[in-house]
C-alpha cells in the first residue's frame, strides 16, 4: 500500500534501522524496486529526482502516477519522494502528484542563502502536510561534476552548523556530507565515521545518506549502525539495468523485442534492490 515517507522514516528511526530509497527513471525501475522490496518484505521509498523529471521531458505526472499505482498494489508499504528539487515550480507540483515528501536541495548556495531558501521551502511544505529533507555541506558528484569532489575535506557537514541549520530551517531530515559522492560506478568510497558519530550526537532529526551506490557493503551496514535512517541509491540500479541489457544484446544480437532485454534488466534491478535491503538490515 501507499505509505508516507514520514511514517517509514520514523519507524526506521524507532527500530534503529534504515529505509532504502531508490531513484526511479523508467517504469522498469518502478516495477523492479517494488518486486525487490516485496521479495524481502521491506518497506521502501520510490524517489523521482528533478533530473529524472527533465529526462521525462519535463513532465512529472506520468512517472508519478505509475509509481502511485505500483505502490497502491504492492504488498509492502511504499512512499513517494521528490528528490533533489531545485526548482520552485517542481516543488509546488509535489502534493497533487501524490508525493508525501520532498528533498529541497539548495546546498550549492552559500550557508545563509541555503538556509533562507530552505526555510521558505520548509514552511510551504509543512503547510501542505509534506515531510521535507534538505542538504547542508554539499554531497559531490551531482550533474556530471567529478564524484571525487566529495572526498575533499571541505565537502563535509559541520555538526554545529548543521544543528543551527536544522533549528533555523525547520526541516524534518538532513542529508549529510560524510564522504559519499553521487554517481560513483565503483564501490570504493569510505565514510567519515567519526563525523557521523558527532552528527548523530548533535542532531535530533533523521540523517540521510546520498550517493550510496559508491559504498561497499561494510560501509553501508556501518552507516546504518552509526545512525543513518534513509539511504539513497540511484546509480546501483542503472549499473544493474545497463549491464544486463549490454550482456543480453551481446549474447542475442538478433533480439528485437524490447520486452526481452527489459525483462532481464528489471530482474537485475530487483535483485540489486533485495541485496541492498538485506545489507542495510545487516543480514
Ligand atoms: O538522491 C539520490 C542518491 O543520492 C543517489 O546517489 O546515484 O550515487 O546512488 P547514487
Ligand atoms: Zn542524492
């Protein structure tokens, strides 16, 4: 059934576990995330990023309606989240499109401007009954910029600054920069566990990990143990999908029916979803 991000994250925090959030781009992503989560009986978050909306020719509703229908029919609780929103126009579409939550991303701006923009977004979101996540201390690797940016010492969330940011903006959750980076195609990133410890001790909102595809299993498990409550994955699904299609077409150069390679792509993504959820549960 359709759930809200707020309830899934709150439950995960209470149970000292984490809820996985997967970025969806195609209908195959949607079906794969649902199938993967159902196979391990876990709640899950389907997220649509602003970049995915751009890819869908600027239209949010077709993918949002498909995700809503898939969530309603699922045997596990599934929430819809709008991810990395920079445009106010997209932000305002969230409630009518069926999203219970948004991640408002003004982290590219200097602290004061990030705070002002995020506070305005948070007031509006709460008026609409939406749960809102923001980011402070930018996680690198967005929009084709080199992922390794995030490993620079400066690209870290400062605990005292983060505490003030959460208090002054009123957001429900915070994305933190602790060593992960977006769009990594190798699982070689390392987290700053000492910083995560300081952040969980200093902040009383759920913490969100971005760029999680670049982390090895041990780091993912340690992140959850260390207090991360929502864990975002995008690239892991694209690696699975594209790899499966590449292998299938290499083995079947005569293939024409798109269902043939989309079937293996969907299965590969569902397997990835189930594997990741088991790792987050430390199984
Ligand atoms: O918000 C989405 C995630 O941070 C995805 O990052 O594609 O590196 O897994 P990733
Ligand atoms: Zn992200």
